[in-house]
């Protein structure tokens, strides 16, 4: 059966317009303004191990990372930066703490940006003018990274702990110092490990100026907990238009951070959707093993880059409706599955052939899209 394929002519809806913010550049990536929300991560390799660091950056790039940060805690790390910055496929940010001299080393090394933490850099306020001039001369941007765990002692004494107000006061104060030196190419983060505190801090900060904002829940935890925390916090802010670039912080391989970050943006229609599996949680009505079916379809379509929504359903209550709404779908029951493409039943197959048939249909659709014919969303229901 010939079924018309193609993406909808209008852009997908979003929950709120983006907050107006100043646009800066991190190497080739624009941040803020009308630029897409970008995804960042951080390498876990020793920066001194140049080959391992570049290999991890390549893996992050392949996973959809836009910007990568590397740690620079020592002179040996700083010495590795020129090669890493030159050979990385995506912009490299140097992460600086404690020693301001490494800020200048990172700038000289050709890094696309430098992250500075005002709370733990020695005599940071006295170095702002020098840092601003060096960054301006090199044409690079900065991130003022305020963290709850390393807040300026003066503010901890004033507020008693890392409250949203304390985080924002720190960020606004440091921003004003750079602006006094006519330097404006920076973004700000005010990270906290509590999503509620973090969300409130960014809401307050968004009201104070038009700086581009880097979102993050710091020390979010292991993969499951950290994903929930980050999705909750980012969803609350991005749904209001707040946030220009994000980093999901997980106690997990950094590629997993990128996958979660991209999925959050795709779920909010802030990044084009790729493969999406829609599947039911199963229940007593299910007439097939939905868990296994969904897992096998997901594994079979891993790596697919075209925007397909696949819904995997296990009964006749919601299955046919979900399958009709998807680009590609299957409604399962009574030992067989009806295969839908763009709302039309194209074939009925035995239960044992559902996965194979879905993968074949998905590949056919992907080929048509690669050939310039447009393409559907895939639903397995």
C-alpha cells in the first residue's frame, strides 16, 4: 500500500517562548538568543591523557554532544589543552578552579571558552579585569559557574547556607564586575543539588538580566536518580523558556549524560525528535509480552537518526488508536500484530514476526527519508 510519508509542515509546539537572552559564542556553537538549546558534558579521563580524552570527546560528539568541558586542575593538564582544543570536533571549555593562572593558560591554548568558579578562585575579584581583557583579546567566552558546594564564604556567612538568593547574589555580583570592564560574552550557572532550590535560583536570576543561562543540577547522583532530578528541574525551567544550554550531571559515563540531555530537549520539542519508542506499561489486558517486544524493537532500531515514533502496545483497548497516530505502529493481540504506517494498516503478521516486520518497515521509511521523500513517526502499539 502506498502511504504518504512526511513531516508536518509547521514546527512542533513548545510550552512557552524562549526567554530573551544575549547571544554569545562558544567556538562554533551559538548560545542564547534564538540559538537552539545546546547539550554539554564533561570528560572523565585525566586531561593529561590526551588520546583517551580525545577518544571520549569523539564518543560524546557521536552521541550528540555540542560542547565539552575538560578539567584543568594542574599545570600538566593545562599543557595538554592546545592539542585537545585543536583536535576536538566540538568546542572545548576549560574548567578552572582555585588557580587563576590556568585561566590564562586555557585562553592561550585556544580553548573555546573557560568556566570560572568565583567561589574558590583565589582573589577572583581582583583578577576580573585581567581575565576579561585576555578573553576579549582572544575572542572567547566565559561561564561564571556558581555552585552551592563552593559558594563564596562571605555569602555563606550572610545567608547561612546556599539559598537561591545567595547563589543569585554571587552570580549577579561577578557578572557586574565583568560588565564594569565592558566584557559581556559570558553565560551564568547557579547550580544546586536540590532541584527545588536550583529551579528557584534560575527563576530569580532570569529576572535580573538577559545573560544566557547554563542549566545544571550539580551532583545529581547515580544514573536513575540523576536523570529524574535533571529532567524535573530542566523541564520546570525549559517549559517556561528559561535555559540556553544544559549539562546533565550523572555518576555514569558521560555519553549517558548526553543521551539524557538530548531526550529531555526532544521531549519538550526543543530539539528535533529522532527515534522515539511509545510503549504501554503493560497490564492484565496485555496479550503479548510488551516488555520484551519493546526492548527488542528498541535494540533493533538503535542508532537510527531519522525522526520516527514507535509505539509498542499490548492490547486492543489503546493499541489501534496509538498505532494509527504514529508514523509506524503495531497493534498486538490474539497471536498477531497489525502493522500501521501513517494510520493505515499495511499488513497483519504473526506475533513471532512483529519485531522483524517493524524493523523492516522502519528501515524502509528511513531510506525514503534519506532519499529526500520526508518521513514518518513510528509507533509500535
